[in-house]
């Protein structure tokens, strides 16, 4: 029997229980090695089960932090300890009290309608596909929200991304190998104005991005900044300051749409590609 051709799949087409009741099964694990075992031992005094699960499982968790720091043990330990402390301090992995849930609901009501990043679904190879259309940003409304509320919303959104990535790397998605599948982001800059690149907004974005630098190792596999106007270069020089060299190396900035390259994530399906582009209205 011929092998069934893989197709990209939308998040809403995946069974709801996967995300509402936890993973069907844990992500496929890489083989352990001396460095994974050493990092595991080094942080044994602070690590907790929910953190390990959130970051991909018993071996994957440590591997992600090691890769993010080029297998430098001291830097990987510093990063994972920071992530653990940060998540514990904000109770990102524990049971929430009623007042915490009420605050999160308030943040979602404030920030959610203005949030332009959408987790569309999974590519043919299992990458989580995320789309944003920057021209939809209402900068004035965004800047009127307390920064701490925006960051709290972002952390909840990022946690959801972690869960989606765990699913995309589980055997149920039939990944071809043990390489971690991060997300592929397409940030569409078509139609943006210079006003939407105001320095106050860029500084806020930089501060939010710095959070992810310390909490989300190997989160992104590839980022496309497409349809970039000529005046985006100044904004890009500011944004880059918040990014480490490994992330910058994964980013393509183009005045075109990179359609031919991006289409490959959809199995060259024009219908799915257009659905992706229309996921932010």
C-alpha cells in the first residue's frame, strides 16, 4: 500500500481533548547523553515535574536548553534555572486560585482582541505554524494597557504554544526523526505604516521578546518577516537588540512574500496557504 501523503492540519481540526485534557502521549524523546545527564543532575535541586512536561519530557527538556546555549553547560544551567525561577514565581505551571483566574480573564479580555499572533496549525513535517499581520496592530490601544498585563497575557499564550509543540512532536503526529520541531512564524509586514513602528511600541515589543529569550529555548525553527517596506530597516535594527544570535540566524527578512518557500510547509497546497494568510482578519 502506498504511503499516505502528509498534509498540513489546522489546530481546530485536531481533537479538542488533546489541548483541554493534556497530551495524548508525550513527545518523542532523544537519546540521553552525558551532557543531558549532567544538566539533569545540576538542576535536580530545583526542577519539578510540571516544568519537565511543559518543556517536552525527561530528555527533551534538558536538550532544548543545551542546544539554545550551544551545549555550553554553564550557560544552559543558568538559563534553565532562570526559567524555573520565573515560572515558579508567577505560578505558570501550578494550580491557580480563583483570584488568579479572574486576573487572567481580565488580561485576556484586554489584550486578546488586539493580539495578532495566531497558531494556525501544523505543517506536513510537524512544525507549529504561526501567523501575524502587523498592519492590524492598534498601537494606541495596545499602549494604553498596563505592560504587566500584556506580559502576563503573552506568558499564557507562550505556554499554549509549548503545549501545541509537545503535541506536534508526539508520535501521534508521526515525526520522521528525533529532531525537535519548533514553530515556523510568518510575520506579514504588508500595509504597515511608519506610525505603527513608533519607538514606544518597538521598545515594548523588545521587552516582551526578551522574556521569551530566557524562557523558550528552541521555540522557533524559522521566522519569516515578509513584505517588509523600505522603512522597516530602522525598526529591525531596534528589534534585533532583543534577540540572541541563534534566533537572528533563523530569521529571513524579505520585501517579497517568500511564498514558494513557505508553501512547502503546507505540502504546496494553495488552499491551506490562503487559509493561513486569512487567519488574522
